[in-house]
C-alpha cells in the first residue's frame, strides 16, 4: 500500500490559546498528506469526501517535531480510505508518541469534479 510522510517543526504561531497545536491546522496538514497518499496510489485527481474519525490523543506543543504519516487502508471503485497519524518525534530519546489519528475518505474525480472509477 502507498505511504507518505512529512515532518514539521511546531512553532508558537501554530498554537491555540491553550498553547497546544491548533486542531484545524493539524487537520489541514493531515488532509494534505491524505491527498498526496491517495494521488500517488491512484494517479488521479482526488478530493476529500469525509473524515471518518479524528482523535487527539496527546498534546503537541511549541518545540515539538512531528511526522505526519498517511497510508492507504482500503480502496473501492471510486473511494479510498487513508489512515493519517501525527507522531511526536522524541528528539532527545527514541520515544515516539502518536498524538493525533484520523481516517480520511478520498474520491477520484475528473476535471469537472465528477466521480471516476479507480483502476488500481
């Protein structure tokens, strides 16, 4: 299955008023990884249809380094499911912690935005 990853450094401008990573920004980054994963897998133009689940498990704070990983979990005729995880990278140790998880449903579309069959 196709897998994609991105790394990001978390800075004060990424935080909400609780001094943790703003959830909407995390979701944006995760959606980008889901899109790239789906596009690489299918070779087609993809759109986000829904987010089946989204869970904040551990806080992400300024100074953290995160890795956002996406992997195709299943594929149908038009839609695929991409699991995306945000993993805090323990720079001073080998400890890694899954901070956020989500399942994104992506669909292949043509230039007019109409669904097209996958030929994977």
